[in-house]
């Protein structure tokens, strides 16, 4: 076999040319069939791959991977099991928000259920500045609807802020116009806004709230806690732009609406009293005026009106004069309205009777060097005549028979020098100095209303002592549904109260200081007062306060009406002429509204307008101060 192979090889090589070509072709063919990798570097010749890996290195790498997985597993266990409450809170703090469900504020009603203040849902406009449409035309239209300049709107839409109110508690038409614009990034919510149907007439009674519906004045402030109620809450999920994406998160706490407050105020009596005092202030070119109407049986305040006033729903550019509840906050020297109390104390202690005569001539009296005078000399007057003619001299002579302590205790008993116990902010104490510091002349001037001070409400309450047979009763702003007579503090006997009522009736009749206080169809009694206004430590020579306080009907008193007019400047300033007519009108209307039957025959009253160049009213009511 070898020989054959060998011979074959040799025989092929022995043929020139023929033996060489087949060999080259075969070499080329075998070369083409060899793999290309045969030409790469041999693995056995690479020093890196040829070296052996140490066993500890692979174990170390496996250990690191194992530790990493163990750490991830531990972290997952901590987050999902151990620290789940913390991370849940953190997540909620970033995405879950608590939204308040505002409680509806309680209503304020008058004694018959007429609404004086109520909350209504109104639209409020807000925006996310980054999302608001950049269209200049739409933005100008939005500014026009809002009633602001485009520049102001651009300031509100500062891109660096996430939320901005464009208009809170907007009008329905404004909200509708904005909705029509279809402006991207501008939204609307519903909020509550306080409405006051009686407007200016009851403003000083109900007061008002701020935009957050928190009471600022009046009953709104006094009963803030009861009216406000308690807000509820719900949880929502918001995205990074503040948009609500899920509302059903967590427990929903419903809101507890505020409690309604039923006042003693009669809205009809209140409105009429406001109209009359407003007209009187205008007629006499006065600075201001007030009216208080009390129910003698229950002590309820039926009306408390002041002028100037304001609209609680529109409070732009308000002044302090408009906001002041003068019937409670303004104190003044009550002047001649104090004389009936001195007469009552003299009667109660047996010093005098209604028929006891007092010499008032020559129309003046000197007390420790100070002269006290009457406007007109009257000569000899009975105690009843002293009150009817409003004699300073007669009153002082009664007062100087008393000990200062007696007068002070009586003044205190009727409520002077004490803050009225009434659920209303701003009620003031007044001034009544300790009796031990009184000088004789001060005791004398206090007897006719100088040297002490009181508010109109205090004065009206003091007069309940005559209407309630010697009892002074507490007053309230809240309705007493039963209508039962309230119990008071006994100051005088029923006989004394009756005698003084007869004197007050004479004072408000022809021959007295206030005939213009007479009311059509009803018997009335009361006392006028006129006093110089204090300015600093002295008195203004040409500035007065005029008032009238009285009760009706005299036969069976049902109401007390107190009227005060501040600085009348139209030529007439006596209380009987300025405040008396207001008293007359308010009494007639109030008693009719309360359904009280008339006790007098209705007769037309004709008063001549002029006599000897002087107004008839002024002639009829000139009085001592």
C-alpha cells in the first residue's frame, strides 16, 4: 500500500507541468475549507485567560450580591411592614389633602321668624396661574369681567404661585360670564356669603361678618360660636398641579351647621323706628340719633335703631360714625329725665306727697356759692308741678333733703353706673361717682341729670321702674317665646310708681314740657331732656343733646320708648320739640303692631306753625335743663 501511494506520488511528480498544477489547486481548495479562527490568537497563549482565578474572589463577589439582595429585602420589609405608618403619612402629605366642608352659618331671625341675616351660596373664582390660557384677548376679557386692569390681572397670575383667588363671593352674572369665556386654568367654587334683608334699618342690631364668615359686630359677633357651627372635612388626592384626581379617600366628617338665633327685635317696629329717627335727624340738621323700644312685660328689646347707619352687605368706605351703635356706646348726661327719680325717692321716703308745695321763686337757688336757675320762674309748685314744669329749683330742694348715700343707692338700683347685662357687644357702663366724693353742689346737679352719665339703653331700662309698679327689670335681645312677665328688682312701691306715672302723663300733655309727645289713640307719659354737650372738661355753648323717654299706655304700660337726637342745629333743640314727635310716632305705630287696644278717643291734633315769630313747638316745650 505504501508503495502504491508512494509510486502514485512519484509518477505524478515525474510528469512535467501535469503533476504541479493539480497540487496547487488542491492546496487552494483545502485552504478555503479551513476555519478563519485558525488564524486568531491561541487561547493557550493569553496570559490573562491562562491564569487561574483565586477561589476567594468568586466567593467575595457572590457574597456582595447576596448582601445587596439582603439589604433590599430588609428595606422592603421595613417600608412595607415596620415603618408602613410613617411612609403612609408621608405619601398622604404629598398627595392626600384634607378639604374643609364648611358649615352653613345659622340664621338671625326676628321675634316672628323674619330673616335678618342668612348665608347663601355664591361663586368664588380662582386660578392655577401656570395653567391659565396665555391668549391676550381672553385675558383682557377676563380682567374686564372682574373689573380690574389687565396689569393687575397679570400680577395676580404670577407663574411662581400655585393658587390665587381672582374674586371671592362674586356675583352670579360675573361667574356666568367667566364660565362663558372657557378660559383654561380658571375654576369656580361655591362659598357662603352673608345677606342682610333689612339693610340699614337693622344694621346695628345684626352687625356683620368678614369674608370668612366670622362675626365682627352686633349679634354676629355676640353669638359667633353658636352661629358658626362646626366645619366638616373630607380627604382628596391631588396631583402636582393641585387638581383633584380622587375624592373617595378616607372617612368623610359631615359639617354641623350653626344654630339659628331668634331675636326679640320686631322687624316692623325696628324699620319704623329707624325711619322716624332718620327723618328727625334730617329735619333738625342733627349729627345723629337713636331710638330704643322695650317691651315692659318681658324686657325684650323690640327696636334698637341708629342713624347714620350702613348697609351690612356693602361696607365699602364706611366711617366710624356709621358703625357706632350709639344707643349702647354713647353716654351722655341725662338732664331732666332724672327728675322723676328724685321725686319718686322723695315720695317713697315719705318726705313729700304729690300735692306737697315747693317754693321755686325767684326761679333760682344758690348751693355752696353756685347758682342754679330755672328757664322760667314758676313760684309755688306742687311736686307734680315740679315734674310737669321741669323745675330745677324744685328738684334740687327735694334732693338736698336726702343723704348722698340714698340717692346713690337709688341710682345704682335703676342700673346707672353699671354695664347693662345684655348679650350684645359694646354696651357701656356710664359714669356714677361714689357718693362719698360728692360735694353739695354736685349732689344738687345730679338731681337734674348733670354730673353723671348713661346710655340711651340704660335710661330706657331705668324707666321700667315706673312701668312695672316699682320694679326695674333686666333687658334682653333674645326672644322669650312664652311671653311671661320677667321678674325684676324692687326699687319703689306700686303706689309711688303709680303717682310718678301720673306726673309723667302731665309732663307729656298740654301745659307740660312735651305736648308733642302725645300719641294718637294712646295715653302716654314721659320726660323730656335737653343738655349742653360736654367737650373736654367744659360744655359747648351751642351744642345740645335732646331726648325724650316715656311709656304707654299709661293705664297699663306695655312699651317704653327712648329717643335721643344729637346736636340739632335747625333752630329748635328742646327735647320735647325735637325728640317728642319721634316718641309719639313710634309709640302709636308700635302699639298697633303689637295689637294693643287704644285707650283714648282718637282726635285730630292741630298745632299752629307760627306764633309771634317763634315755632309753636318751641313755645310749647321750653324747659329747664
